[in-house]
């Protein structure tokens, strides 16, 4: 009993950070860049969003619905945003190619900012992200079944 309590306690601590990511970046099979921004909307506020990236000291807006702001010319017809249920937005940038430097991807929603830095050529495949997040839950379930049947 004490052994299984310890195992599940350790797994719980390891799984908590995976649930706290407010932004994720991956490349889909067709080379489209996908950025998921999971900042919950604020009640009674219009959900404004802005997706951008920065390399060095320059920030480039990829897509936005903020009044008075616009996407960089090179991204105008290459990206779109869709709402995620129950919260957040997903931005897709078509025809993505690896950047030459470490890139910080950012999403700003209703006054909050989430960002993640990705090393040069280290953007993961979206299918690998699913396996990474699902893998820890599968291991947890297998351990649970092992403990209950032994």
C-alpha cells in the first residue's frame, strides 16, 4: 500500500506541470505551424488575441484581432485562428519552415501573455506532442491496473 501511494504521488507531481502549459507549439504533418494558446477568457470581456514570435530583439505579429494592431505583411494571408472549446485559441501558420535562431512564441489574450522559447530546429511534430502528453497518462493507468490486480 505504501509503495503504490509513493508511486502515484511521484506520478502526480510529474503530471501536474504537463497540465499547466498555457501555450504549446508544434508542426503538423503538412508543415503548418500550430500554436495553441490556452489562456482562459475573462468573463464579460471581448476575447482579444495576438499571436507573435520574436527572434533577438524584434517581435513579429503573425495574427491578431486587436484593434489598431495588424499582422506583419509576410503573414497576412498565411495564418488563421480558430477558437478552442472550452477555452483559448489555436493559430495555424501555413508553409512554416524552421527558423534560423532560437524563437520565442507568444500569445496575448485579454491582457495576459504566455510564451515559450524553442531552440533552433527543435519544434516538435504535433503527433509527438500527443504521444508525450498521453504517454504519461497511459503509464499511470498501467500502473494502476498492475497495483489493483496484484
